[in-house]
């Protein structure tokens, strides 16, 4: 893992991100070869939100676990050009 720090983000390891996600901290993900200050693709908030199909409201989903969210992100966003796995970031205070 590269120790990338920008003005707004700090990169953390996957085990640390999993622990922080469980504690309720906002975790941002991005393919590993992209920089957090990239103008073309910004880090995505890895959230515990779900959309209710009947009402269309976005609510907190306690069933959303870390591994499922990361797998979904990697399936849709990671490739050879951008990076094959997710990198995890937290906002600096």
C-alpha cells in the first residue's frame, strides 16, 4: 500500500478501512491506480444506504456489509487501466 496523502484524503489499508466502516466512519474508495485528486474520477463514498423500492426513499441499511459493498465497487469500477482492486481513503480533519 502506498502512503498517499493529499490535502483532503489519507489512504488506509483494507483491514483498517473495514474496522472504521464498522465504527461508522465514512470510507471513500477508488481504483488503486487512480489518484484521489484526479479530475476525471473522484473517490466514491462507501455507504450503508439502501433505496426503498416502494417509496423511493434512501435509508440506512444495517444489512449492508463491507465486503459486499467493496466487491460491488470492484466489479463495476476496477479494470486493467484504472487498477484491479479498490484503494481506501478517509477524509483528513
